[in-house]
C-alpha cells in the first residue's frame, strides 16, 4: 500500500516536472503576443522583454505586474464588449508566469521556441512610403511648464490621397508627452493666419478658429497602432496641411525634437472612408473636492456609418468612462466601460465586430471625475476645474472612429 502510494507520488512529481512551464515553450509566446509591442528596443518603455536573459532578470517584476493586472495595460470592463486589440492575459497565462517564476525561471529547450516575431525597429506600420518631418528642430527647454506647440507642415499633395496606415514617431521621446497630427483641408479656417513651418502656441482656451482639422494619427502613452479593415482608408485632400500638436514635458535637461509622421498609402481604390469623431463636453465646472462629479456628452450621426474604435480621454481627475449607443428605434447598448480610468494610458479600443450605426444613431458618453484629495493623481483638490489643455485642467472627450461612405467627412456626418 505504502509502496504504491510513494510510487504514485513519484510519478506525479515526474509528470509535474515535465509539465512545469519553461521559458522557451510557455513564457516566450506570452511575451511575444502580449508584451513585445511595447517591450522591445526603440520603444518608450523601461526594458525590452525579447529574450531569456531579459525575461529572467525582470522575472520578479513581471510576475508582480501581471498578477496585479497592471500589465499589459488594459482597462475595459470584461463584462462589456469584445475588442480586437484586447491584450489582457487569461488566468491560465498569469498562472504560467507565476509557476515559471516559482520554479526558478527554467529556460527549457530552445528547440521548443516559437519563431521570434519580426518587429520592424522604428516604424510599427512597416516601411512608410511618405514621411513628413518637422521642418526644423523644436527646442525643449530644461525647465518650466510648456504650452502646446503647433507646427503646420504642408503636404503639397496635388491630388486626393488615401492613407491606409499612419504613425507618428517623436524625435525626442524623453521630452515628448504626446503628439497629435491633424489634417487641415485647403478651405479650412482653422489656424488661419498662423505661420507655416514654424512652431507657435495658442491662448489657453483658443482652439485656433474654425473647426479643428480631422485627427490623422497620434503618439502618446499606450497609443495603439491603427487597425483598419480591408478597403478602409483615411482621406487627405489635395492641398491639405498636416498640423502637428506637440506637448513636451521638461525634466531638467534641455532637448530638441524633430518629430515625423510616416504614411502607408492605399493602393486600391478605397471602399470606405475612416473618420475620427468625438462627443465632447467643453463647458463645465467640476467643483473642488468633489469625489464623483459626472459629465455627459453626446453626438448624433446623420449618415449611416460603421463604428470601429473608441478612445476615452480625460485628464488627471478622470475616474471612469462609458460609451453607449442609442439607435434610432430607441434600443441602447453599452459599448465600453472603463471602471478605473488612468490618464497615463491613452488606449484605443477596437471593436472585435465593427457595428453598423444607422443615420440618426446617437453616441452617448458618461465620464466620472474624482476631484477630491483621495485621488492620488490630483495635483490640487481645492481647485474648480474647467476645460483646458494642460493635465491639471480637465477634458471630457469620447473619441470614436467610423468607416463611412467615401463622400462623408466630419461635417457631413455630424451636421444635418
Ligand atoms: C502598451 C504597451 C505595453 C504593453 C503591451 C506591456 N507593457 Fe509593460 N510597461 C509599459 C510601460 C510604458 C511601462 C513603464 C511605465 C509604467 O511603469 O507604467 C511598463 C512597465 C512594465 C514593468 C515595470 C513595472 C514596475 O515595476 O515599475 C513590467 C514588469 C512590465 N511592464 C511587464 C510587462 C509584461 C510582462 C507585459 C506583457 C504581459 C507588458 N509589460 C506589456 C508598456 C507596456
């Protein structure tokens, strides 16, 4: 009896030794799939997680970050919606990492390894066909709070140009908080009278006159690469300018930035135009000390379109955000719920199944703010907050992208 028992135990132990996770067989594929988009050389993250040595030397921090679900960054309530770029780990994947760390980070057999993913250093969109660069270095001083800077860069496009992929790369990553590149169409009044090719700033609550241009691409913490479907593209009309909005932060060392945007063009005639829209609330006062102030915003679409992605945007008091859709027949559905918003991650959520929105559909956003002292990010709980560009002002914007008929732009979609 005793002997059988011990033998069984031995077998079980042998089995568990064989089955214990190893780096090459079990851990490397998780890092490839869920971590290396960010944790690879040339990306703005503290350490690459590309090989055994790197993973082993960070093993303790990796285990802490994944079991606390801090990494990979992902904030959608799993009970609502399904997203194509969902990157959180399953319970089984987290257990694999914990067991691997507990077993002393065994390497296993390199022959078990899956093929390494080939990441293009620099551009995530592959080699761009066109690159537009700031025409001169923008100096970043060593200290102080910097207003947003704008640089207008002409495209000199002689014909309408359809863009499949666009990516913004900062020249000075250390000092770049975020960059937004928008398209200014030739007949736009936005930023009229401003210099071309030279950095300028706007007043605190000045949007530059006219309707701001359409968002083309951005760089910022957690920004995810665009995921467009077949036949979908963004339009840059002939004669348009690109407007770089640049937000730098200072850290005691001066810097110097020459940011770029790379474009991959559509080679087949596009079937659907992709447009970034937003439901925004810009007239508000969030009372000092309020632990749960609620703001709402909504927009109605006047043409049929297909919803592709969602991007909640708030600043340091942002606490939670929700997108809902209200169909013309009154049916409603929650699209995304972010119960614990973090200003440090500006994530886009791409719908796993893009959703058709008939003309007359409303997108409604609800945002919650914690302006109390209990919010650890709150720089000043005694301040009443208004809309403004700096992180200690607030914002309430629900960005969303739709694919629509080729002749529809922002104005056609939003004005009846
Ligand atoms: C969207 C980009 C992104 C992805 C995907 C991502 N990380 Fe990170 N990670 C970061 C950034 C940026 C930081 C540094 C800023 C911070 O700590 O918040 C970081 C920090 C870390 C840290 C240091 C945390 C600490 O102790 O300070 C660890 C460990 C880590 N990541 C592990 C992982 C692992 C493991 C994965 C995959 C399972 C992963 N990350 C996926 C961007 C990412």
